[in-house]
C-alpha cells in the first residue's frame, strides 16, 4: 500500500508538471504482460535461454540470437549495423531486447506485435540466421536433450518441437530480460536521495522544455509508435553489401525501384505510405546509457550526439514529426538531461551463457 501511494504521489507530481492529461513517465513496478497462449514456466524459460544462445538455430551453425543481442553489450551490439549471416551484411542496427516484453511494436519498423512473432523473423531471414524452419525442427529432434526439454516445456503435446513452440520458448526467456530498480525508479517510489539534483533537473527538462516525454513516456519510456525524425544517413549505408541487403528486402516487398532507394526508410518499406518515409519505432530509454550506438542505423555514437540532434529540432525532411522543434537547451541543460538519461540505468542484468546440449 505504501509503495502504491508513493507511485500515485509521484505520478500526480509529474502530471501536474507537464499539465493535465499530457503523457507522463512512471516507475516500472508491474511485471510484463504474458499472452494467454504462452504462460511462463521455469521449464519454458530455461529452454528459451538455451535456444537463445544456440548457434545451431542458424543455417551454418554460427549465428545465435545472442550474437546480435549480446548480454555483454546491453542485449544489442555495440556497432553501427547488426552482425549478419556469414557472407552478408545487415542494413539496420540491432535494437536492445531489454524490456521488449512491454513493447506492442517490435523491429525498428514496428511490423511485429508480439515477441513470439518477432522471434520467427530472424531465424528464416537469409541475412540473419538463414535457417529453414523444417530443417531446424529436424535438427532439434536429433538432439535428445532438446527433445526432453520441449516435452517438459510443452507437456501433453505429441510433437512439441515446432517453429511456434521455438518462438514461444525464446519469447518466454526474453520476457525475463527486465531493467528495473534504476535511480529513477527508486526516486519515484519515495527515495528522494536516489537521484542527484542534476538528474532531477534533467527529469524536469525531459517532461518540460525538452519535450522528450511526448514520445518517451510511460513506465518503459516509449509510446510504441512510429515517428519521422529525419535521422541523418549513415555513410555505412552506402557499403555495397549493405546496399545489396536493403535492395533485396525492397525487392521482396514489391518495390520495382528497389536499387534506386539509397537509405533505410523504415515503416515505408512495409506500408508504402509516403507519410511513413523515415518512420521508426520509439525505442525504450531504459538502460539507454548501456546501448550505444543509437538510432536505426547506429549513426550517433554517444548520448551527447543524440541530445544535440534533438536540440537542433531533428533532421531536415518534409514529413518530419511536428513534435520536433529546436529546443534551445543551454550546455548546462544538456548535461542535466544526459544525467537523467543515465539515471534510467537499472540493476545489472546478469545472464550466464548455458552449456548447450550435444548432438
């Protein structure tokens, strides 16, 4: 009851600061939602963890989920473009999976709505894991320990090793990757010494002058929507192998001019709606200090660069989100805003790599 009261008081304080029914931020106190058809069990989580780290889910046995979403690098990859299947290059930065359990839009273009749906995509992608689903099922059936683990994770199913159950197990494990108990959370729950005066000032800017709260709101600091920011093109997008992957994706999506598009245009590739050119999903800011580089193309290497980009009012594109305007932050205010973003760093998420079963 005391915790709930503290949360209520903090929420009222922030709501008053931003005015009425405007978006707010809040501490993370509730567990992530779990779909009714994929209840969490220890057996399923353990199986999902094993699959997450197992490179045998890829065609040549060299690429695991963890290769692109590395627990040692904030469950993403500290490089501009995501790692790719050998012989290819990716055309997007790998986003963190931290707190992805709270998301209602996944992938940078928001095309997946659940972790289960998302988990299937990279497995089959020819430039990510390049694995045929049916071959994967046979490969896992050839490993006795996996056969037993699937039986325990999905009891009562006659043939439990299916692509849907593989995705469900991985999703169950990913729902345990939660950033919580950050200085911000502790401050909001009543510990007024948890954040420094500079971080508190940064929070006031976040919900006030800087306007970050318009898109980065709620307990997970994301509205789960798509926005056009005018993010500058990263020179690596002109790498011939990166261009080849982008062109391939566009061709599969029905673009006749697939070789003429010279940059990643986000949700437009999926919707073909001009207003979505350059629209990307709002990422969580939880643990943002641990997940550089930033943006869909990794073009910004530091939080300082990100803050400068927003301070200038974003990029220069005709369909830019009207929420983006020059902020005129002082150097002191920029430092305070960065300090607040660092206060969103939760307790370390320690995941020990499992010993994988042999054939």
